[in-house]
C-alpha cells in the first residue's frame, strides 16, 4: 500500500476555478489538505463560492477571489487574497483561460488574438510576478501552467487556428523561463496539457461527434489526479511539459536528431542528406536516436563540439 500524498499546511491558488478543470483541481487539492483560494471572474464569483462551499462540506478550507488574470491589479489582488486569508502561498495553478480555437490563421491578427494572448500569456506572467516575492522569500513554490495540445497543431471547425493555438504555444517557452528563474529559490514550474470534458469544450467543439466522445471518456477529475505530483514537495522536475487525459499521463518533449554537419555546407548537401537532417522517424511517427532539447545551451554544446 502506497503512502497518500498530502498537502497539509500548504496554500494553493487555482485560477479560473469556478467550473470545469479548475474546480476539479481545487477539490482534489483541498481533499489532500491544502487550503485553497478559488478564483473566478468577478461577475461570476458565485461559481467560486459554490466550489468553496463544496470544499467546506467535506471539512476543507477555501475562500473565493474574484478577478481577471489578464488585468495586473486583479492578478495581484488574487495573490493578496491568499495572503490575507492564509498568510502564505505555496502552490499556484494557472488554469484560467478562454474557450478560443476560432480565428483561422489566414485571417490573423484579429482582436481575438489580443484577447487570447492577454489571458493565456500575459495573465500567466502577471500571476507569476504577483506570487514571486512570496515564493522567493519562503524559498519554496510549486507552479503549474496550463497549455494545450492545440499548440502543436490544431485544425478546428473554423480551420487552422491562429489565436488560441499560438497563445498556448507561447506558454511552453514561458514555462521554461519561469522554471529557470525559480530554480535557485526552490520554485518548480511545469506545464499541463489537459484533455478533459468541461464547459469550455463546448465553445470550439459544439455539435461535433468529438464533443460527445470527450464527454463520455475524458473526466476532468482524471486530469487533476494526473498532475497532483507536480504540485507536491517531492516533485523532481521543473520546466517540463506533461499531458494528462483520461487516465494517461506522459511527458511531452522537444527532440532533435544529431543532424547533418559539413563545415563546407551547400544547399545540395541538405537535399542529399535529408534523412540525417529530418531524423529517424518511422511512418507511425515514432522516433529514434534523438536527444531531449532542454534549452539553448544543449544545442550550443553540440555546436561547440562540432566547431572546435
């Protein structure tokens, strides 16, 4: 029998937690002992209050906090609500988002691009900036950003997306930068790529067979179960990306082959050695003989070896 992971004495903020994935995260964190600040929009704060009521019903502690993460004053207010109620912040789950997956990339930039970036990218930055002084001072923190598999390619009902997908792709790089900054201070930052059936799903997938498939198979509670370890003190990783869906959890990584090298490189060399450039990828998409790209230094190290 394994020991249950507990978060007793810790304080967690979950943004966009009045419904869907954020609600599932909040309930699980509270059941494992964390005191939770449940954020939702100011105009729908009753949803956050309802989640707090659920938590209190099973003996947990929670308070609601209204605000939009894409507004800096609101982001700081959410963190202050945690400090006022519980005196510290140990965990931040950047879950809040929009149900984008619209504007075709050939029509961009559009006003929707600005909104997606304001919430997903600037909002994540602002929450990090707001919580940074507290986590740095206590030399401890666990942060989970929320990305999307749409970032690696998504053809929605309106075509190939240029707003939601590009904003979510930026969160990959942002997560690595946050992890780098937090490392010396005991702050670990990872990225969740969730797949769960939530109210937001209806925005991009309404009236599709895929929506019904998600409803019957992708319980958001399983997403939360898959990422609790990333928020625990024993979490061994930072700056990594994890998919969690339907009970399957797996790391997503950037990979590179060793490639082709010629100090007198010509365009024809690339044509004639394309398999080495492209890497050993079989028709099913499985790859061999590639290395994990964890940052620019890894790539530079390879170049330094080649260009001695």
